[in-house]
C-alpha cells in the first residue's frame, strides 16, 4: 500500500545517496535459478527517465536496501612497551648483549624477509614466556650489517643465543618453537 502511494506522488524528493535499490534477477545458468539472486549496481539497473526511485514502474517489486548503521572509527592503542622482543642497535650491542648477566636471545632479521616474520612471532612468544629469565632482542641486518658480519651471519632469519657475552648456540632458518625452547632450557640449566 505504501509503495502504491509512493508511486502516485509525482513530487517526491530524490532518495538519499546512501539508499541503493536491489532487484531480484533469475540467472538461467545458476544451479538454484528458481531462487534468483539479488544484484546491486549499474550493470543490472535500468535508468528510468524520471530518475526518481519511487517513480519506476516496478517500484512494488523492488526492495530498497538501506545502509547499515554508520561504522564507528576503530581506535587502536599501542603501548610504548612491547611485551615481545625489543629492537637493539649496533651501538647498544655491548650494553645489552655482551654485558648481560642473563642469557640473551638475538634474532637477526630484515623487513623484506617473509620467514623472518614467522620467527619474530616465535621470539615474541618466548620473550613473554621467559620474561625475567632471559632477554630477547631483534637486530635488523639491513640497518646494522657490521654486527651480522662480525658473527658470520650470511642467511636470515638467524637466532643466536648468548651467555656471559659469548655465543653458545646458533639457529638458522624457520624452525618450530620447540627447537628454540630446547636451546634456551639448556642454557638456563647450565647457570
């Protein structure tokens, strides 16, 4: 009834831009052609000379799709302290790695390296699980190649484990978390 009254009113305003019309169209090639499909957009829409949404001849059979509630902005809060591995530089290498009194796990990575991202997740998990017992750091080999060269790192991702300022274990490539944990447990047990 309301649609018939809307068709009869020739001076109705144009629809808001947010409203879109949908028309059920049967496709002969679809498996469920009896149900039809609802299509949106200009490929199946006809342009009526009046160009007003209520003046179309088939206004009673067309459903109007109203926009959903406006999307609210998602605010992401990032903390200055990351619970995962911290990033170090060549300048802070001696302070954080060589002079550390607890075992240190260092991941050598690069921003363009896909497997490095997988190892970074593992190192971040290890940093959370072993907080206080070991320290975990990351070093970007593109920014500080002199450190990577000093420890003969020619492939990344490479994880080095230091104890008392000396390298005790080296792991190259993407390996399961258990491999890293085994090396860490061995170094902690020797303390």
